[in-house]
C-alpha cells in the first residue's frame, strides 16, 4: 500500500503523517515514511540544490529533471523495496507535486509531465493520495514562520519565496488535477483543527485498505 500526501506549503502534512503512522502502527501495520525531494542518499544532495534560496539561476527544465531524477532513485531504492516487503509506505510529496508545481505552477504541459513521471515511477503510482487544501496566504504564512523558527529560510526557502500568484496557480492546479483523478486523490480542507483533519484522513485510509483487501 502506497500513500502520498500533497498540498501547497504550510498545510500541516508533517503533523498529519505522524498521526497516521501512529494510528497504523497501533493497528498492527508495518509502516515506513519517506519524502520528496530527498528520500534517498542521492536525493538528499538534490534537495539541497532544489530548495536552497541561492539556486536562483536554475532553469525550469533543470528543476523538472532534478525532481524526476530524485524520484527515480527514490522509487528504486526506497519505495519499491518497502512495497515488496509488504509494508505501508507513506511519502510526503510524490509525482503529483511535479505535475502541479512544474506544470500548473511553472506552465509546463501537465500531460507531458504525467508521461515523464511514468519513467521515474516505473509502475509505482500511489494507491491513495491525500491532498490537504488551504488558502495560499494562510499556508505561506505558516510555512514561512516554520522555516524561520527552524532556521531553514536560506536552505529550504526557495519555493516559499515565490509570489502569491505562483502559489495560487499551484493551489488551483492541485484542485484541477485532483478532479481529474478523483478515484485516487482525496481532497481534505486543511483549515480545521489537526484532530478534525486527521479523522477525515483516517476515513479515507480505512476505505483504501478495505478496497485493497476486498
Ligand atoms: P517541502 O519538503 O517543504 O514540501 O518542500 C519541497 C518543495 O519542492 C515544495 O515547495 C514543492 C516543491 N516540489 C516541486 O516543485 N516539484 C516536485 O516534484 C516536488 C516533489 C516538490
């Protein structure tokens, strides 16, 4: 079972993933958690380039191929082995991030990105994707404060520094892409308390587990 979390910056993905892991482990499942970019050793190096505020000269195409390279390595070294071992693997971001950020955000063609992703994921599309949805102004405020608190603004702040227009295109892109893939991508309003959000996520995960076991 492969579950991914998506959403703009500051939707609370990390908090919800922690809650989900606890819940699944307490229900007797074997769970691994990973993330993109940076889920593999090589990916960690790519993450530094991709998120650093000083990567100002990176072209849109270079950015795209680095995300795809990160994903190809991640699938082969982390995701496939976990699935083959019968685990539930949860990834904080995956292929939908490329379609939405590089596609709807940076104006590359989303369907071409779907095709390029096919090479990177080599058959490993998620069974379930949770899309946490929030107003860009609210999400960005939360993400910028978190980066400042964790002293990560320079190292990890390149996307938070993008314009509000960019983040609005990304948010709308997620909603459009989710509507086109509504059997897999489930939208949850992230402007609620963490417990309210989690109870809706739990419902979607239990449904997906039932579907898998049917
Ligand atoms: P995060 O780990 O804090 O979510 O930061 C990752 C950033 O990278 C986030 O702003 C979204 C962006 N991103 C893309 O633009 N394309 C991708 O394919 C992925 C995985 C992330």
